[in-house]
């Protein structure tokens, strides 16, 4: 018997998490760039947090996907 893959609901959940994470990462990056352009040094922190957060979620989802049969 072959190994079973993800259900449609599981794949839809992963896509939804990825969309939400991407939306907030783009929002954080844009806001970080705006803050940097007006001279606020907190923009660099927001830019770093948004980027690292998105990369972390991307790696986590890819590892979960690869671990599934």
C-alpha cells in the first residue's frame, strides 16, 4: 500500500498560513521602508523582524510539507 499524502484541507490550511504570513511580511517591509525614509531607526528593526519572521514561516512550512508522506 502506498503512502497517503495530505488531505485537501491540510493543503488549503498551509496555503492560507503562507498567504497570511506573506501579507503581513509585505506590510511590515513597506512600513519599515517608510519609517527608514523618514529617519526613524525603528524601521530597521521592523524590516528585520518582518523578513526573519517570513523566512522562518517559509522554512517551517517547507519542512512540514517535506516531512509529510
